[in-house]
C-alpha cells in the first residue's frame, strides 16, 4: 500500500549536525493489517537523528508483536500490559532515549519528511506541541464517505486539524511532537480517570492551561485510515462523546465548545420528543436530516463519494457523539468511573 507520494523535504530544513535525537512512540493493539506499511513509512524518514521507533504493544495475538519484534534495527518492541494508547505513550516516554518524542499511529502512513517537518516546526515556532492535519483516506466505499465529510468544516465543526491550509495556533493536533521534558513536566498521559481515547485532547488541554502553545502546520503530512463501516464509526464517535464528558468531569470545563453542538442536537431532540406535539416532535431530526443531505450532496459533488453515504456518515457522527456525551454526563453525575480500557480488556 503506497498512499503517500509526497516529495521529500527541501535540503537544510533541519541542520544534521545539531538535529535533536527523536524517539517515535507507536502504540499498537491488533494492528497486523496496518503495521507493515506504517513501519515502512517511518523507516523511510529523511530526518538524520531518528534514534528509535518504539512499538508499544498491548498484548496483540494477531501477529503484530511478531512483526515488530522481527524488524530489528531501530525498531524496539515494548510491552504495554495496561493496553490503552495512553498507557502505551507513558511506557514509551519512560523508555525513550531521544530528546524529542514523536507520537505515531498504526492506522497512518507518514510522508518521508514527516519527522523533519515536526522538528523544524517545533524549533522554528518555539511551540510546546506541533502536528499536522488528520488527512483521511478511506479504504472502503463508506470509508471514503467518512474521509470526505471529516475533511469539511460542515461535517466536523471548527476542528482545524481536519482541514486547515496554513500554519496556526490551535487547541489540539493530530498525534503530536514534543520535547520529552515537556511531557514529563505535564506528568504524561492520564490513563486512569478518562474514558479511553480521550487522552490526546485532554493532554493538550492541560498543556494550554499551563501556558503552553500548540501549532498546527499542514506541511507536516500524513494520511490516516478512518473506520470502514457505519457500525465501527458509530462506536468510535460514541466513545469520543463519552471521552469529552470524562474531560469535563475531570477539569470542570471543556477544551473547546465543539462537543456542545452534537450534545445540543441530541438534547433538543429529546426535549422536542417530550414537550412538542404531533409532527413537531420530529422537527429536530428532520431538520438535521436535511442538513446531512446538504453536506452529503456537497461531499459527493465530484462523483468520488456517494452522497447518501456521506450524509449517513455525518448523521452517525453527530448523533453518536451527542448520545455518547450525554451518557458520559449521566455516568459522571452518578459517580460511576469511566472505562479507561476498551471493553474486554480489563
């Protein structure tokens, strides 16, 4: 699989004589399908000082561990008995020998200058965390619909890391690149009090609350493979909603107001169902369906994506996220703990 066909960086972007050493931390769990191509793209980096690629695995039994262990060279396999990505990052940070930590994801491929661009932006801007856009590439018909809609502001709101075209300060980025000292000062990732998969945005929230700066540079290029079908998309966004509620429960505030849009949608629909009469009970879902149809039509305007699939993707993301958020609020109000590991991995 070769999706990233991007020219290498211009010479001299980072001085090879003074380039800080980099440790790439790659959390994995059952990623055999994606890991080979991911590692190939990381091993092809043109950065002169990638010291190690730490594959931190949460007990895979599908061949992920064997593939990583057999690679050798700068690739090291580490155990993550606590399974989650947050725990994997903490294991990797503790074991890392590089001055800079670059977080990677097995569901992504990286341009040859990805690490170089990360370090260049980190040095040039003086930011505390830098990253690029989350550029999705679908591998199924529905996955392509997800890719199209998550690249549109109309589909995912004002999350700049989905579509920004120029360098800017943001509240979060896809993955990330930090000085290792920065992550150690922050205390690493929270792997206890949050819903699993909420860790990246919550870490960035703590960073900005402490006065840190996060910079998005779209020249930091990678592609990400979104979920392939409606069911897995619904699970993913439902969990995202619970995750934002867990962040709210921990901090008493949200990193951004974005989660309130889908939460408001679900809340308004619930109120209308109880308080309105006749067909007005369905007014909110009806209006939202029209909105999804409009977004779907725009996403499918070039013929590469089926409009009905794009409309369905938007609807699934919004309703799943919103219901997940309220479910998390109820859980927090009841004093019940959040799931810091996926179900089935206790």
